[in-house]
């Protein structure tokens, strides 16, 4: 039976980033690291592209840039990243607008927008042909149970079902993790009763690196700057209304969007392929067990409009790697429960703060709440006129949690 010291389940953006972060530790300690990925990896002469990465985009905070710089990946990512120089936050039908600027924070950008396909390509190019990493791909984990050495897994690949063991299994297989359910790890869930509509939109006016967060009586929307005169749209709507909007032809869709967003970017000229998915706040009841850590969307899944979920996952994994480095230096096993609990204790406050921030923004600015509606404009105006509050809000959005520089030094 083959044994791995560290085994990542899921080779998507979180799993691949985790592998990149673990490489120095793996080489230093002579560990065996494996990645199980269900999708076949494309082999090309340039950066490989994982087929499961779609045309959607991810907002990377400034703190995430610092993380990728530390991992030696930012120079590759930067070539496909569009900087967010400022964010304009407004509430449709109410006075009050807040503008967040990178120059006020002393940085060149508040964050960046990267297409998932590009992000995946850079990550997989960094891992391709790395002798310190073993890919089991395409392969599917069918069974996972606890054992004396950590976890025992039944993995099916082209040669049939094989049995593996791992000292520490890192579960990063997404928000609908079947393996977490198989292990009896439950999820708390809070349904927003909304759907997110995702698409790329071409606008009449250049975005000039401005991201727009627009709150409406139907739900929040965001237009994030992309290359080629495009903006990445995240539009949340009540479930019934989302179905009707998705069914519109492109011209009617743009007209409906224009009416809700306004003309800050001129006339909306073109919309690409549209995606839609239901929205809820989810978090796992357990994130660590002996020999197991639940990561990424399998651990916590947030509303997309605040752009916090992926950035939180990156901070999680950097804290985990730091704890593993310390623990192994102390002679402890990577899967030791006390060590994994140390990771969770260090990262729990960041998780609670980020989940609370995201949920508060969405619930405050979603829908027509008669008592809160007049206060929302006052809140945005107060944010604009109160530098300390604005500074805190901006740091949270930038992923700079805790002490200054925290995100880059985990």
C-alpha cells in the first residue's frame, strides 16, 4: 500500500496554490507529496491549462498578491492580472457614495482581477515536471476513512482501484465536497435566496481600473475591471427573477443590466457567456481532525460580491504551512491533531472576521428593508467622511487583516 506524507485532494486553484506553498517544506524534509485531481491536465509546450477552469474571474486582494510574491508566482500572474486602482460603492436610489483609492493606502492597487483560466495555467505551469510532487490524475477518491497512520483512501484511476494512506490529507475538493459528507463533516448553511449571474461585459467607456460595487433593491452587483475593455460582472438577483433574466437574449439582458447599473461606464455594448449559481453562506462544522484539514470552499463558501472567499482560502493555507513548518521542526507529525488545532486557533479569528464582514455587507445592502434603507446611504456617506472607518473597510477589502503586513508574512 502506497503511503504519502502529505496528500492534497483537489488540484484546482486552492489545491495547486497549497502545493506551491508546501514545496520548500517538502524538499527540506524529504516528504512525499501527492495531488489527486479528477480532471486530466492539459500538456502543452507553454503553461498548462486545467479544463475545469472556466471563463469566470477571481478578485485577488493586495494581501493575496503579497502571498503570491512570496511563493515566486506573482511575476507570472501579473501578466494576466488587471489592477483595481479604486472602488466606487453606491446604493441605487439612495444618496451617499464611497470611493476607495489605492493611493490612500500607499499601494499601486487595491487588488487585481484574474481570469480563472490564466490563474490555473500559471499555477499548474509552476508545478508541472516538479519532481517533489506526484500527480494522480485523472483519478477519483471513492473512499476515505481514518486509520492509524492518518487516512486511508480508495482511489480509482485508469488502472483500477488502489489503496493509499496519508499522514495528512488536505481536502480541497470544493464547496460540494462529497468526501467531507462521507466523513460525516456537516456544513452550516445560510441561504441568501439569491442567484449569482456571472458574465464578462464590454463597456462603452474604459473602466480605468475602477471596480464598481452597486447595491440595488434586488441585490448587490459588481463590475470588476478586466483587460480588453471588458468588465467582469457579478449580479445577484432573487432566484425567480434570476431565471427570467438568464432567459433574455443578449440585447434585452444588457438593457436590463443598464437600467440597474446606470451609465458610469457608458453604454453596455456586449455580454459574453453567462453562468448562474445559487448563493449561500456555508462553513464546515469541523475543519481539522487527526490526519485531516478541510480547505477552501470545502471549509467555507462566501457570497461572491465582496470578493473575500478565495483570498481567505489563501491566508488559511499560508498559516497552515507555517504551522506545519514549526511542528515538523519540533519533531511532531504533520497529522497530529494538537498541531492542526494550533493552525485553526491562529486562523479562526481571520475566518470569523472575514465571514462576518462579507455577510454583513450583503445583508445590509440587499433588498428593500424599510428600516435600513434610509441608513444605507448615511452609512456610505459616513464611510466617506470618516477616515478611520474607511481605512478599516479598505484594509478588510484588501485582505490586510490584523497587524499591517500580516497577509504577506504568514
